């Protein structure tokens, strides 16, 4: 196991039905770099992915404190894009100078939280118009880093996403 992210605590925010690979793969990669990972969800129980895999929720969104994390990753999941507390948490993380990452299906959550305005972002191409309508510039690349916002397109791009997030956490 690498230790370059030792001492870094990364929150993963997801909702039920999140695409399993977009949650599991970056969690595994970042944990392999030495990061501590916590799953945050709207409820205190289990998070169920699109493939019916379950993850223990470490902290409910209501109990999460942005000061406990060095970065946050939004993996997606239907209901979280419409929740003001999710938007507020993401904005607070970003305003505190910490990276906010989103894998493909998490990008609509960043749009809803108004974190792509005047920024470049990538996502699944089906979200291209959504990013543009929110005042962002959609770019077709495996990962896009614009200041503290880090986005990726597809499952195959997740290694580059994890690497970009790790780079953003470098001291």
C-alpha cells in the first residue's frame, strides 16, 4: 500500500442507486494510496448501489462536519442532486479550500450546487448540455481539474480521476 495520502480523510457522498463502479473504484484506489475513506449518505443505514451492493454509511449527511475531511467525492445517486443539505456541504468544502471531485453521475450534483458556473468540467456526454446551462464549459477529457473542482467522464477514466484528486491533496 502506498502512503502518499496517509493522514488524508476523504468523504464519498452518494445516494441510493449510485453506479457501483463510480463509488467502489475510486474508494479502492484512494484507500490504496493511504487515504481514510468515509461514506456519507442521507440516511444512517446502508447505501445500496445499482448492482445491489451495499455499503455501510459511516456518517449521515446531517451529522457530517466539513472540518473532518480533506476532500469530498460525489459519486452520484438519484436523490442527492435535489437536496439542499448536499449542496450546502459541497459549497462549504469548496469555500474552505478543499477539493471537490465528482465522477460522471456526480456532476449533476455539482451543477445543482452551482459549483460548475464559470468552470470547466467533464462528465458523461449526456450531461454536456446540463453543464453548459449551468454556466460551465463541458470538456471531453478523462479528467478535468479547474481549481478545486475535479470531474471525470466514465468508469475507464476513474484511475485518472483518483490520481488527480491525490495530486490536489498533495501537501
